C-alpha cells in the first residue's frame, strides 16, 4: 500500500462579485485522477457544477458569514485548463484546485466540517473515514471572508501549505489548505497557524483513500508422495 500523491495546488480569485466562475485546473490531468476544488465565497447560495463534478461538503462560516464548499471529480482525461461553476448569488470568491494520483479510484473522498467566529481560530475537525486504518491522505482546508488574514501556516505535521485571497476591501475571500500522510483510522488536525482570533471561519478535514493493494495470486503447493 502507498499514500495518494498530491500535485501542485492551483488558485483562482474573483475579487469582483460574479456568478459565473471559470476555475483554473491542474495541468497534465489523466483519466482516473482525482480532482478536488475548494471555494470560499462571501455570499452563500447554491452551485450549478460542471459536468462530472460532485459537491461533497459545505460549511457556512461563523455567524453564518461566507461559505466554504468542496467538490471532487474522477477525471476522464478530456478536462481542459478550466471548469466553470455558476453561483446562485453574485459573490466574490477564492478557489483552490488540486490533482491526486495513487488513490483508490472509486471510493469518494470523505469530509467533516466545523466553523467558528472571533473567539476561536481555524480548527479542522476530527474525521473517521468509513474505510478504517489505511495509508490515507488527509487534507485540511479553511476559508473565511473578512479583513484579517485567515491563516499564516498549516497545522502541526501538515505540509504543502497554500493560501490565496480575492481582495475586495472588507468582503475579501480567503482559502487555505495543506495535507498530511498518515496510516491512521482517524485524524484531528490542530488549529491552523494564525496571528489571532479569526472571524467567520469555516474548516474541513478531508480523507482520500489509497489505491487497493494488489491481489496476491494463490499458488497451491504440490505435495510429493
């Protein structure tokens, strides 16, 4: 067994309020790759998703300000450089997308969500995926829409930290992510690094199952008499 592998994170930012969002996708997508996309918006609503994409997690920010949403797609190899989402409400938005290889191939990623406002800091929640202990890829994601920086770094033990901001005065949207390999049945990331109490945050912990172990061919023994 081996851990799934995360490719380079790609960001797309919409500082002006829009409904149609052409979101940048990772390069060199192959059929069977797992694609993930995370969106933080100022004005919550519903999404019309591109063909093949599935919304699998959403969380309003603290005090119900802003919303963080996660999507996935099993690539068919025909993806272009962008995919377009349509929001039901015009909004600013910050997006991240990434590609994962070496994953299970069929088991959907699983997610747990949390939120808070001002007196707490971005803290992705505990997640216990249905597949139990395995070489799981864990991804932490946080988002908010406020004037204060969301995070300054990842939770302890996480790497690949990325943060991007769609700046529009007090309505700026921010999204941050990082990941960790751990052969465990559950994961509860620590608070993501920050400079103080953060307003309107939402957070997610996502688990991605590794590829199945190769089947062992049974070879009967020949008994000599």
